[in-house]
C-alpha cells in the first residue's frame, strides 16, 4: 500500500470524530470452524490426524459521510486467519476487478498443513455525487445486480455462494458508475470496471444495467456488456401470483479466448406460510457445467470456477432454503443443494449438501451464528479429482460471533 495513501487514511480516521457529518462505525467478527475429513474428502491423509480446523478474526472500520447531494465511504478491513488442514482461498472474484489490490500482508506463515496470515485492505473507497436525475460514483464500490435468491446470473462482477456465512458486505471493486433515472419506476446504470494493473491479459470491463417496474408487482431487468473480455447479455423477470413470488433470470455469454458460447439461467419461487416459515426453491442451469463425472477434473481448473464467477462444477443444481423465526431472538434455517452427474456407464449419481444454521440475537448490536454443513456423494478419485459436486467436502461445524460498534 502506498505510503501517502496510508497517511491520508490515518488522518481521516483521526479527524472523523471532530467532523459532525462523518459517521464512524465498525464491525468485529470471530469465526471458528472444525471438520473431520474422511477418505475421498479434501484434506484427508492416509496417516496422521484428519481433524481440520480454522479460525478467523476480522475488524472492519467504516467512515461514511452522507449529504444531500454527495456522499463518500471508506471501509478498512483487517483479517487474521489460521488454517489447519484447510486450503487457503488464493483468489476471489473481486481480484479480477481491482486495479490495485490495495492490500498488504502483515503476516504470512505456511507449512505443510498450517497457514497463518494477517492481512489489511481497502474494501471500499468511493465518492458519489448526485447531479439532478444522475448520480456519479468513482472508486472502490460494491456492484450487486440480479434478482435470484440463491444464485444471480446477472451479478456479472461476482456473487455470494448460497452457503456463504458472511454476506453483510459485498467486496468492493474499482469502478466508475453512472446512475440515471429515465422514469419514476426505472433506473439505468452504466459501469466501467478496471482490471488488475499487474495482469494486463485481464481486460477492463463495461456493462449496462436497466431495471424497471412493470405494473404493481412485476420487474424487468436487462444487462449487457463486456466482462473481462467476455461478451454478456441477460435478462430477468420477477413477479408474484397468488401470494407466491416467482422469477426467471438468464445470462448468455461468449468467452473471448475459446469463442465458446454458453447460457446460464435460474428459475425460482418463494412463499411465506402463515406460521412465518419462508421457503425458496431455485433451479440452476449453466450449459458450461459438467454432465459427466469425468468432466469435473477439467472444470476444477477453469478460470471462471477458480475465481468464483461460475460457482458450480456441474451443469444443474437444485436449491431449497427454509427460514423461520423460532423465538423473538432465535432464527433458524436449512439449505439443501442437490446435483446429479452421470458416470462412464451413463448411470446417474446424486450429490447432496445440507446446511443447518441458527442465529441468536445476543443484543441489539451482536449475534451468534451456528452452522453445520453435511455433504455426501462420490469423493475424490485416485488423482484427487472430484467425482461429484459436493461429495469431496468434509462435514463441518462453524460458530461465529459478530458485533457492531
């Protein structure tokens, strides 16, 4: 991180309490995960312990100034992480859309089974100006498109996975965005997003996003552009019928290097029962995904999969999510993901992932999350390649405490 930028941020932090309009807030999160790897799971060893563990502590400091015609925001994030047996996440989708990583490592220790790191980064750093019916934003900001609940094909700059535990803040990317409002119930956003300076083969991206309300309960969304060199065009339509919400969302894209064309779409419904239970059902289909087990090895190293822009190896996944407030302070939920692949004999085999979670409100500013993930299906083959979508994942349990200040 450049020295001058560090001094500028430090001065802003010191001056923030003396400026009435600036709001200084923060969030602390502490997460622990434990798992046991069986034969065929990632992290399994034929000798020694197969108990896996990870712990992470993160602090996010946030400076926000919102005025009538302008606003600016700075988020600084520090993360300390220790992994034992787990594989460290080397890349993220946001890495494709940051001109400079604006991140530096204070500690990075690695051996055969353990990784300990302490990193610091600018996650948000933008200024937004309102000019009549237009809004201009410049800097590191979050761009969140799409209408799907579990998956969002139109989120072309990256999206959360259905099982992510921390979805409070989408990572910021380096962009210039312009928002226009053609009508009272419509918006048009243009985004120019920078690619990483030190990887010139990754091109800058540009896209248009249009959203309009149709009638009282329907919305239409359109997206078109060029993302890291790939041409994309998509649409989404969502509405409600008889108290049930439904949506269809799809993205057609053409890959620049391979000239491959693909279609990624989802269809889903959601419904709220009288007892307060909500249910979400969603179908995922990406024509680039694998239909046969032997195709998974090549998919694992695909750049879109590595960076998380394509979240699954297989072509089709069925998702279901249930949520309910059990008590005024306790909220419970269950997520099921299911995928089927064919073997060399054309026989179909199903792989399942179950996630059970509960969130307890400790106070107005803090909560405790408990999560368990159970997966089954075929595990890794002899050369450590997956043979199913979820079968190679070790069963795990996580506990997270977070509070805002």
